[in-house]
C-alpha cells in the first residue's frame, strides 16, 4: 500500500467518523427533546395533583428529578 492509498483510506475513515458523529449528535438531541417533553408531563401531573409527588429515597430530589427540573439550562 502506497502513501496515496493510505491517504485515501484515512480520508474515507474520517468521512465515516464525521457521519457517525452527526448521527450521534442527532440522537443526543432527540433524547434531550424527549426529556423536555417528559419534564413537561411531570410538571403537569404535579400541578394537577394539587400536591407534590412523593420523592424517592430520603426525601431529597433524585438526580433524575434535578436534571428534569433544570432542563432549561441545556
């Protein structure tokens, strides 16, 4: 394999990695949007119930609940 073949191979690998990166970025944003929708649903349920939903564990917000409550920071 000469230098030109190696260069072509590296270029093709870079293109494949770029495409995979783009796909993963789109997937990540889809998860963010899904989390936002779930957070809105959770807020609506909390508002309809007239009382706070019970918390898991020792009464403090769980890591997931904190993340959902702070989605606007994303």
